[in-house]
C-alpha cells in the first residue's frame, strides 16, 4: 500500500527512516553537523545517511530498505560490494598481518602488477586517500622541477586539502598562492593562464574527463589531451592525470592510454582495491628520484590487507573483462533512462561515459527537479545522487538493471504527477 511520506515528498511507503533519523539525531550531538564532507546528507533527506550493509550491486540502509547501488560508495566499489575473491585475498593477508612495522611482501607484488598494467608507469608509491595521492603528485612535480606553479581546471575536484578543497572555510590565500586555472578542453586557455610564468610551472593537472559535480560531464577532446601533453613537454612541466575517480572504470590502466597520451604522474585511489582504503601514485622515470626524495608517510599507508585487496581487484578486473562489462551495463542504463525520460516528457541531459553517467534536467538551475527525481528514485530502491555522477559496477546483474530501470521509470512517472505538463 502506498502512503505519502511528506518529509520526502514521495508517494510510497518503503522509505520508513526511523532508525536513520535516530542515528542522525544522536550524531548531531557528537559529530559536527552530524556528518561532514561529501557524505553529509542533511541537505538531501531522501538519501539515507546511514548504511547497514551491502553485497554485489545492492545495499541496505539501517531501516532495512534495499537499493540497487548506482553510487558504489562514490566510486571505490567496482567489482561489487563484498566481492568474494577480493575479500578472500584480504582475509588471507589479514591472518598474516595488516598494520606491521614495515611493508608486507605484497607491496612489491602490487607495485609490479601496477607497473605492468599501467602504460608509462615506471614506479609506484602507496598511500590511503585520493587527496594524499594528488597532493603527492604536486610535491613530486615541484621537487623535480624546482618550480612552484600548478595549473588546475576551473571547477575540477582534486581533494579536500587546503590547496584543492572547493570550500573556502579555513583556507588562506597562501594555500592557493601558486595555483592558476584553465578551462577544461581548451588549450588556448592553458596558454593564456600560464602567460609569462611558463618557467615557473611545475605541473598541469587534468581529469580524464570533466566530471565536476553539478555540471554536465564532458568527455576529453583527444586533441586537447595530446596538445596538453605537448605543451607540458614544451615548458618542462609535469602532466598529472587525476585518475582517482575514473581509474579502472574507463580503461584497464591509465584512462588516457587509448588516446596514446601518457601522463608523467598519476594519482589513483577509489576503485583500485574495491572499497579497501588504498591510494597510489604512479610515475615515469624522470620523476623517480624526486619521488624518492620527498618525505611522505602515514601510520596506515602500508596496510597490507588493502594491498592484498588491490592486487586481487586488479587481477579480477582483467579476468572478468570488467571495463567492457561496465560499459555494456552502463549503455543499457543510459538507453533505459533516456527512454523513460522521453516517455514521461522530461528534457534531460545524460552526460559522461556510460560507466559514470550524470543526469541533469533542462531549465533546472536550482536542481529542484534533480533533487526530486533522486528522492523518487531512492523511494523505489534506486540509490542515486542528484548532483554527482553515478557509478556502475561490474557486479550488476540483469535483475539489478531491471530493478534500477523500473525504479527510475517510476521516479519519472511520480515526477510528472508532481510537475504536470
Ligand atoms: N581527485 C578526484 C578526481 C576525486 O574524485 C577525488 C574524490 N572524489 C579526489 C581526488 C580525492 O580523493 P579522496 O576523497 O579519497 O581524498
């Protein structure tokens, strides 16, 4: 029986949230805002704040509601939650040891595998978060070149440290003093931003495609990628390809490998260990000494369980031909979502690669329709976010895809009822 949940504004009874509400309330007393960062759902009440468990492409919130997971923990889960092969490898290593006095032998095996897998990579360093890895890339580029300036694309996300956080609270002008901005896919804007400072540019950072939250996604123009490579060579700067979000979803190896463009330095994290905390930097021989010369470390960086998970993940991604599978599943999702939108008379923009799509509505500058759509989708057991790109995992079955497309069609129908033509 359907009832109306007025707080969520959705017409279904499957989203009872009493346990979630109680946990939110307790958290508010002991955690700033009850939650912080990108996982703070206080502005999006339709999305449960707390998650109980997950398996494959499904997850369950703390009130027992089941979802098809199209966020995949915001990227890390690529083979599916609780993948048996990855978890068995992690468990094997856990029995031997995890946080030890030095790296476990598995570090060398994982580094060898990554150097073999990622074209242009001559060495690897490990860390824990994407921000560790992007920041290390900047430090290595500066150490090698003796220069200060870093170019970033306007609106791009490279992490939550003062040099790159999108939010200004607590950030000083000095933290940003050596940054210049360019427009993605626009080589003229790169040259214009650099201007007379070419001799001080340590690095230019680019994402594999433009995946800024809240905007249409934009695939890289292959000519831009090649021109950026040539320009970095011309001025002696490092090309950093931030593969933290897209790595191993677009290609088994570096995301620009199919374009024939090899970066000097690449930060990785998210999906390289299927949800275990692991980040990495890969680089070319030119940057090897500089990488060895900076001091970077962390109490948990050599966690061997995450490395075992990473090794198993990379092998399983290849064995299961996961990129092709995610592209195929994502293609079916795209077709179904765009068909449903058209059938219900919505003008949407479904952008980005099939494996990492982004759905926005025309004439929806305040995201009212996007937020309402995601609430209706959540209410029908489809876990999506209104402003951030979604992630497809290789674990999705045809049942999962059916449940997602049925829920999404129902969400468009409910949206049409709320916003009659
Ligand atoms: N770079 C990109 C492209 C990202 O998407 C992210 C995380 N969303 C980061 C860096 C930072 O990674 P982390 O949150 O693990 O620090």
